[in-house]
C-alpha cells in the first residue's frame, strides 16, 4: 500500500482497494481514494494501460500513460501527439463557421475563441506569449503584493479562533480574489463568478470515463448554470473599452495582437477570460489544500518552513508532485503508430495522460512518496504538464502558493488536523478533498507580518 494514502479513505470509498491489475479502475465511483495504489500496480504491471474501445471512433482504443518519460515525450511533441481540444476546434473550424456561429452551436466547448485564435501551434504559442504571459505567466510576479494582501485579509477573519475549515476559508477564496483583482472584476461578484467557475468544470467533476463525458441532462444543466457569464464579461469589456483600468481585461481590450495584426474581438476576450477561470480556480485550491494535509502528515515540517523560507518553494513543488491537482485532465491523439514501454499503440489511439501517476514514477523520483525538500530539480514534476502546451497559469499559481503559505507561516505557530474531517475527495479527474478542518495555534510573535516572505529566525 502506498504510504501517501490515508487508511481511512480506503474504508470510505465504495470501491474496493485494488490489489491486482484486474481490480484497477481509475474512473469508477470512489476511484480517487485508491488512485495511488492503482498507480503502483500500473507502474509495476502495465504502465501503458489499454482501455479497449476507449478511443474516439469505433474500434479504437485508449491508453493510460503513467510513466514520466512517456508523458514528457508526448507533451513535448504537439505535432505528433495531437491535443483533443485542438482536434475538436479544428473540426469546428473546418465547418467554415464564423467564431460567433461556432460559439452559438458549440458553446459548451467555450474555447470557441480558439477557432480564430489558435488553430496552429505557432498561434497557440504567440497567444500565450502576447496575451496571457504578461498577466499570469512571466508577468505574474507583479501580483505578489496583491496576493499577500488577499491572504492576510482572509486570515484576519479566522486568526482569533483555533480551528478553521481551510478550504472554504482560505484555499478556495484566495485564488478567487486573486482572479477578480487580475481580471478587474468587482470582489462582490465573487459568489456569482464562483458559481460560473463551478459550472464550467462540470465535465471534469461529474463527467464519466476518460473523456469526461456528460449526459445530455448534465450538459444542459451546465449551459443553464453558465447563463449570464458571457454577457457579464461583455459588459465589463464594454466598460473597460470606455474607461480602461490596470487589469487584464482592459489590457486585452487594448492590445494589438501581433500574431493576427489586429485587436481582439469581444468573443475572443471572453474566451480567454473563460479559460482563465476554468483553469485557475480549483487547481490552485487543491494544491493549497493538499499541501496543508502534507504539513499535518509530516511532523516538524511546518516549523522547519517557518524558520527557513528558502525551503518553501521546494515544499510547494513537492506538494504538487506528490498530490497533483490534475490527475487525468489531458488527452492526446496519436498521429502515427507508436511504441511506449514495448507496447505498440496504433495511429488514431487516445492517450490519457496521468500527471499524478508520472509524478510518483520510481524510475524518475527516488522514494516518490517521500516529501524531500532537497530533491534535485524539484520542478521536474509534470503537475503543470510540460512542453509548448504547459499550463499558461503555472507561474501565477506557484506565486499564489508560495505567498499564501508565506503569510500562513508568518501568522500561525502550528497546524494539525481538526475534528470531523470526511477525507473524501470530490469525484472526477482532479484530486481535491471536499472539506479540511484544521486546528491551529496563532503565532504569539508574527514573523515579518504582511510580507509573506518571513524572517529567517536565528
Ligand atoms: C496548481 C495549479 C494548476 C495546475 C496543477 C494546472 C495544470 C494544468 C495542466 C496539467 C494543464 C494541461 C496542459 C496539457 O494538456 O499539456 C493545464 C492547462 C491550462 N491551465 Fe493550468 N494548472 C494550474 C493553474 C492554472 C492557473 C492559475 C491558470 C490561469 C491563470 C491556468 C490556466 C490554464 C489554461 C487556460 C489551460 C489550457 C491551456 C490550453 O488551452 O492548452 N492553470 N493546466
């Protein structure tokens, strides 16, 4: 049994803990509670795991990729291993629709703006470089102080008690506030934005199987819950075109997109905002929440980090390696016959990328279930994927996690598990616990309060 898994989870899951390859089911009800045990079996017995009939077209199969080296090979070569989203968007583009028509008919895809914005790899890279990097990629450092402020404000609300439900009081609202500030949306709109964010991730939470398929009812409900989101963004775009502020939406309204030698349309801006909200809220929430659990499970770690902030970056990276938020988020299609780990994978197969499994591959990471702050090249995990399609918000999330923990370490003396935790993870293909009660001691003498960077104690 993997040392990372809490025994209690096995008792709560409706699914039996896998013992042999035949028991492995990564997608059934309660599978999340056994993912790490399943990965151990897959790594040992079938690291390229065939799901018969799991491909996109009848007679084709899907393959679950669990090894770090295979996963890197795939994500680094987007021409050879084609993104499923890209395939769908190309299919829409091939129908000769305008982006507006495509949005009307396929708006559950919601990245309809990509029809005009990123049909090729080159445009995809320029989209990132010119449009998102300045705010959530290379330019994300500028948000440090804003993130510290939000983290401190959240902490102010519960610092004088001795127990907190960490997800609803910190891990979830921090990225929400950060996003509202970056996009330039009023903070009082956060409950509504959160509802739209939750609706947008419906396929990843409530979809089934490796393609996150929704029933027609689920799709309808998702569209109904998203009602008003597009108009909300358009209203802000109109207001910011009139009266620009220092925020990402104003930037997108004004920027001359060199790749297409023109400005962006409202629909394109809405597509980018939607992608940011879809990608950036729950993921960082799960990272923070799993890191809190790692601190509870590793006695001495909280104190060590309090006293030596130079280790904080390694801690957050190890946290994302050991408990990746994104276990089965991405898929690719093979454009030719391939061989992985001696297994022949025919052209036209679906590759289901298991970032969480690759991150605990023993061949890449010695003692993968140990939280090792001195691990070589601590960022070589693939929680954010890698290659040209690596997560565009990775930098922002890394800063949110480091600043968030910096503030918590400044103002808290210790944390431990509180009472009444259910330990259960949400369904779907992300790793996120639903509730996390923590008991904590407030620091008698807060360290370097307000900077989040802390002082190295002597
Ligand atoms: C711990 C936090 C996060 C994790 C683990 C994570 C992970 C990932 C992964 C694995 C992918 C898929 C890449 C691929 O298929 O190769 C992805 C895509 C994406 N992420 Fe993140 N992400 C995080 C935070 C964020 C944030 C903060 C943002 C926004 C600022 C964001 C925006 C996106 C977007 C827009 C995509 C889709 C890119 C595309 O169209 O290819 N993510 N992320």
